[in-house]
């Protein structure tokens, strides 16, 4: 989510506040289940590319993409920004922080998941249920909503991709959670994660995510970085231990992000996260949840972050969204760019995604305030990923990129290359080789322009 964590505080502005305290009719009465109609369709409430049962590389699109709706943006974002309050019209929401409203909203969410035909959803503890006056009241609120989530999961077959704890919105977390300078805040956060793990386990969550909300610093002058990182690692080890204790076997994920809300987030990018995991002996328990807009904030492309994580066995899941090149913050827009989705799918097909998924950590713009816009946004994102999947699969089937890479590195397949790669050469042997040879053989062209043309060619035909 972007910097406007105010979205957790502000109430939605409902011009048509629902008078019903219980949901008796559908929240989206005019919308039928979204179906695949094919690329020729001009029905804005149909899929043009996402055909859940279509086979690609031996699996259905549904199995490849594992689409996920995120609860916080879709059901809690109000459209508030630093310059003004909420704009969203959500007729089913009575605008209160009551448990009853939260339970009702949960039922609406499942109507949305089913009509959109997504197999998964994801949430933070505090998105689904309101904070109480004490930790025990807060936990009881959560249980009361989780009862509805469980019932709705069983009824609809929609599953939980991941759960997580919001340890950044409440003022107590001003200095961070696991990295707070206040031991009580660390303790509160630990209790919160314990509960969130139990709830995720109860709901059959396939993963558990840690996005380091305020785990970072605004000023290095007041920060004991070593102590904070040691605490963060202890915190993760405690989570691993407790998961073992309760039998939660889901995948733990860390979500890199370089800044927002802090100036320097500890989990700044895939490389920083993997280094942290390795340094603190956590590599066996964690993978990464890579988010597009976070990659670009870190000065990387999504494809770079995915490849970097994937090559080290650390690619777990993705938060699918996009930023805006002209804006420098986490705008969390829905991804519609076929080049982006093709690049993403090229890497995901290479390393695999399950038990991760394609989670739309994206929100409709403040000006797109009607419930209908939630459908348009997700349909666009799902179609863009389905098309990206098809294009990436076609490129892979012809080895159109791979052949050029193989050729580019072919000198390494020579006797010399093999001896270096298997570790049987040192500087002395290499010096002797080059003294004898005198000069390098010629280089090969990088063929960047050809490769860009090849990707365009597959865009045209897939
Ligand atoms: C914020 C993150 C957040 C995580 C879940 O920028 O993207 O939404 O995905 O805490
Ligand atoms: Ni984000
Ligand atoms: Ni995210």
C-alpha cells in the first residue's frame, strides 16, 4: 500500500449509506459472474484473455496465475490522500468500526471474489477486524470476523493465499514493531504475530507475509542498526518456532520495499533481504514476496528483482501492481502493461510460483469511486497477466530468447570455460593460457535491439 496509511483511519464517505445492518441482498446486484469471452469481446465485464481452464505449459491458467484479491485496498481503501478525505462509495459499509460492519463487509468481499472468479484473497489482521481497547478485545474482534471468513471460504471454495499482521498503522508502532526501541512494542508485535499465525493457520493460509511496515529508520543518528536487525531476526525465528509448534506449514515470505513509510526500510530490496536471511540463518524458512512498485522504488525493474530472488531459490510470491514513472512513490496501480506482465511471467514460468500467487496489491484511483470500478480494475489486471502468460509461454516454446543467451555465453562451453567453471583453474593456469594465446578471441554482439524486436513479434502473435 502507499504512504496514505490514513486509509486505515478514515471512514469511507458513503453517499448511499446502507440502511441494512445485515446483508440481505447482493452488494453487486447488477453484476453477474465475470466470464471469458475471448479477445474479440467488447464487453467490459468479461475476460478477453483470462480463460481459467485454458492449458499453458501443461497447467491451467488458473493454476499458473493463482489470482488473489487483497482485502485492504479493495475493501478498506477510502481514497483518502494527504490532501483530502475519502471518496469511495461503498453502499454496504455503514462507516462504523463495529464488528458487525466488519462481518458484513467480509460477506460482501466473498461475493466480489466469487463474481470475479478469483481463487484466493489475502488480508492483514486489522483490515478484516477492528482494533479493540486492549489486545484481548482486539483478538476477540478478530475471531468474530474470522468465523465469517471461515464460513465463507467453506461455502465458496475461495482460499487464503496469505495472512499478515498490520504492525504499522497504530501510533504504538511509530518507531517500528520488531525493530522498535521500546521493548513493550516488540512484545505487543510478537503477540500480534502469534495471533495472526493462528488465524492464518485456521483458515488454511498457504503463506504468511512480513512486510516491514515501519522496520527501518528516519534518522541514522538515533538508530542502533545492529541491535534493531538482531531483534528483527529474533522475531522471525520466534515466528518460525511458533509455526512449528502449531503445525503451520505455509511458506514464510518477506516483502522487500526500500522506503515509505520510513526513509530507509531494512528490507530494501531482494538482495538486502536475502543477505539478511543468510546472515541470520533464516534462508531455510523464508522466501520473498516481490512487489512491482517496490522494485521500481528501489531503482530496479520487476524482472530484475524476480530473477535475483529466483536464481537463489528465494522467489515465493508476487504483489502485482505498477507505479507511475512520473511519480516517485508507491502508487499501487493495477498492472495493465503487457510488457510488464510478459517480463514477469517469463521469470515466474522459469522458477514457478506456487504456493505463492499473483496478489493484486493495487487500488483504484481516488477518482474511480464506484464499486463497478473494482471490477474493471481487477478484470484489467487479470487479463494483462493472462496475456503476459501466453506471450511468455510462446517465447519459451520457441526458445526465442534462450537461444540468443546460449549463443552469447557459448565460449564458456569450451574446454577452458568448463575447467574454470568446475574450479580446476587458478590465476597461474589462466595466466599461462593467455600468455600462450596472446589476445582474446572476438566478442559476440549483445543483440539487444534484436531481442526487443523479438519480444514485439510475440506480442503481435500471441
Ligand atoms: C506496502 C505493502 C503492503 C504489504 C502487506 O507497501 O505493499 O501492502 O503487501 O503488508
Ligand atoms: Ni506496496
Ligand atoms: Ni505489498
